[in-house]
């Protein structure tokens, strides 16, 4: 479950394939881990992008724990 009520220590996460956003978390709290599934069929270049949640960069975290891809 995502906690979208707070922007303190917040980040955003995106999965981008060949320049197209395949997943966008919106603003998430650091205490709200989420499993992400995205269709990677045909993707040649994959980017996992962490961004500032709109509260400044202080103490933000953007970590991808054990990312895996399968085809």
C-alpha cells in the first residue's frame, strides 16, 4: 500500500523502456515499499528512475531492491 498523504522524505519512481514511461509511482513515502510489474516486451533500453518527491532532495531515497527482468 502506498502512503500518498505525506511528502516528507518522499520520492518518485519510474520504469522507462526505450524512452517510454511503463510505470510511474507518483509521490511515495519512504515507508511504503511496492512491488512493480511492467511489460518489458520488446524493450531494448531499460531505465529505473528515482526522483525527488517535490519536498527537496534532503534525505530522499530511491532504491530498487533486487530488480529482476525475465522474458
